[in-house]
C-alpha cells in the first residue's frame, strides 16, 4: 500500500524542493511507495504541472502516482499525510490582522476539506506562515479530526539552532542534541540550550569555554541569529529559505511517522503543559513514538527562560484572539 501525500503550494519554491526528496524516499524510507497530490490555486497550477512532469522524468521507483488539482476535496482525497505549504504572504501595507484573515480564508476551507476527504489516519504539517495559527485554524475547522493530528513546523528553527551551537562548539551537528524551540515560529521564538547535550553530555562547560558569558551570548548572539536567520538568508541569497525548509519538513514528518531518536521540536496542541493555554498550537520539546508526538514534560526552567517562553506564548494567545474575533475559529 502506498502512502498518499497531499502537498499544498506544490507549484511554489518549497514545494519544488520537497517533491523530489519525497519521491526519492527521504521522508518515509526506501520501502514506502508514495502517491502525490499537488494542490494549488489556479495561478499556481502550471508550475505544479511542470513539477509533475519532472517527477515523471525522475523515474522514481517509489512514486506510484502524481495528481495535480486546484480542488481541495480532490487534493485531500484519501490523504494520509498533508503538508500545508501554500499560504498568503504578507503584502505591502498589510497588517497582522489582514494577514491572519487572508490565511483564515485558506486554512479554514482546507481544514474542512481534510475532515471531509482525508484518510482516518491523516497527519497534517503546516509550513505556510503564520504556521502555528494557520494550523490552529485548520484544526478548528476539521470536525472529527483529533487536534493532535495538526502540527506546525518549527524543526527548521531547531536545525538552525543546533547548527549554530555546533559551530560555536566546533563540533559536528549530529553530536548536538536537545535544543528545543518553544512558542511561536516567529521572531519571539525561544531556542533553548539549557538542556542541550554534546555527545550525550551537557554543553555548559564547553560553551562557557567557547563564549565566556553564556547568558550574554544567548541574548546577544545565539537567539537573534536563530530567530532572524530567515532574514539573513534573504539578504545573502536574495530569496527566502527553501531547501532548508523542505529538509526540515522531511525531518519532521519522518520522525512523526517513524519515531524520533531523541527530543526534537514541533508546534503541537497544548493540553496545558508548562502553563501554555490549552488548545494553542505552540512549539515544545517533543519526542515521537508509535506515530504520535509526546511533549517532553518535567523540564526545569529558570525565570529567564520562563519569561521568554511566556512572551512567545502571549503572541500566540494574541493571534488566537484575533482569529477568534474574525470568526475564523
Ligand atoms: P512560494 O510563494 O514560492 O509558494 C507558495 C505557493 O503556494 C504558490 O505556488 C501559491 O500559488 C500556493 N498557494 C497559495 N495559496 C494557496 C492555496 N490556498 N492552496 C494551495 N496553494 C496555494 O512560497 P514558498 O517559498 O514555497 O513558501 C511557502 C510558505 O512557507 C510561506 O508561507 C513561507 O512563509 C513559509 N515558510 C515557513 C517556514 C517554517 O519554518 N515554518 C520556513 C520557510 C518559509 O518561510
């Protein structure tokens, strides 16, 4: 049996970077056949159709079928996995409320289409920004689909944070673990090194030797660098993060489906863990087993970390209030 995967915004940049890696087996492994459903708006259909032609030309052994559509119910029909990448970007002069309203017009109907058409084991990953609140809107609109099946991507932020820490320590990134992202996928996010390990041991001593005042380094260097990495990529590359975002999406879904070997980060629904208001889709340290994310509980947080988490969560509360007042949830 093949896995049916719906990718929205498949004609866009991240879509283009994702499709070929999925078809090559990077996401679900070398034994899992896939069927791809590329969902676009009419303006994006030609680009998605072009990608579909190239997928054909890739002669991928694992790729059973590709369908391109602009009809959400067709696009989500029988989907086991949905990657919601297409979103409305912030236009000139657009306020945050306008942005949330425009995205509500996308993620509300997509949530309804998922509830109507997707397979009963559907798992949804929202990449399109503002990812956490878009996931909340989709989840709220998907009657009958458990809220745990809706997640927002914060793995790119975590990968960036691990890479920055590894570089600072002069160590390979694979040795650096447990650097969770808390809160919103936005500039308020909190990349947390307080439980980070290198080769299984706490990083504290090595980090102090490398940077001196660790708290000052976090405040002045590490956190701004991670939180503003998207802007740095735009400045250097002349275009937003694409391949790294696709790669993080692959990491997220692979771990969700096959299990994670350590903690990682994902925007998942809060049941009140760490005082995050219930129902918000907030990033937490998580691990995955049996095809479900679990929040890593019981971590000690000092006042400084707590304040950073609270500030990012306050932004999520604010976004929820806005979409509620707009009648989107
Ligand atoms: P592009 O503008 O290249 O592609 C977006 C595609 O979505 C377009 O082809 C468009 O036609 C399509 N689309 C728009 N509305 C749609 C709808 N209702 N249904 C289906 N398709 C629709 O953007 P790209 O660079 O691919 O980025 C996609 C999204 O990812 C953006 O919202 C971006 O902000 C977000 N990102 C999220 C990241 C994360 O870590 N969560 C990081 C990277 C990226 O910034």
